[in-house]
């Protein structure tokens, strides 16, 4: 029912909420995967930031050479940080949007575009693809979150 806030007991039967839950889970899992990718690059490049992380490679001066930065590790970390800056707001605003009673087709469009943009952003950052691919994928995802926020305010405050 367009324009009505969903009741908590009806959420499991609400198609928009189920769609939100699906796409939120996808992007949250993608964000979690970035931790594993960062750890993989740290281990394979032997690039650590904490002295205790180098203990298995030797002691003293032998271990100090592993206290360094690596461009692949830093690239993966930046993807993860960017995910935190964009996926967390998407989850909060997306939840409010899902509860504000949007049409299923509109909600699916928002959720799918955001998810695709974040996945493309990750590939554009890690491969790396030439600009403006990364910037455009970020901007598309940001615009989707902004659009959902506008729709929430419009529904809640009758803007």
C-alpha cells in the first residue's frame, strides 16, 4: 500500500522490505569481503602496520622490514573505507525508505542500482580501471542514497 508505513509484524511479508534486506545483505557481505581481501594482500605482500603482526617472520631487525606500506594493501583499505562511508548510510536510509511505502519497482531500481554501483566501484578501485569509472560508480551510488533520503522526507513530511 503506497504511502503507508509498514507495520513491524508485516515486514516479513512486505516485498519492498524483503528486497531491501536482500540488497543490504549483498552490499554488507561485499563490505565484509573487503576485510578478507585486505588481509590477503597483507599476507601475500608481507606488509604490516603493527610490530606484533610481524613476529612470525622473525625478531628485531629481521621483522622490521615487514613494517611497511604496500600499494595493493592500501588500495584494498581505501575500498573498505569508502564502503563504510557509503554502505552504512545506504542501510540506514534504505531501511527508512523501505518502510516509507514506495512502489516495489521504484525500490528495486534504487536497491539494484546502488548494489551494482558499489560492486563496480570495487572492481574499478582494485583492478584499477581508468577514471572516471570509479568516480562515476561512486556518484551513482551516492545519488541513489540521496534519492531515497529525499523520498523518505517527502513521504514523512509531505514535501
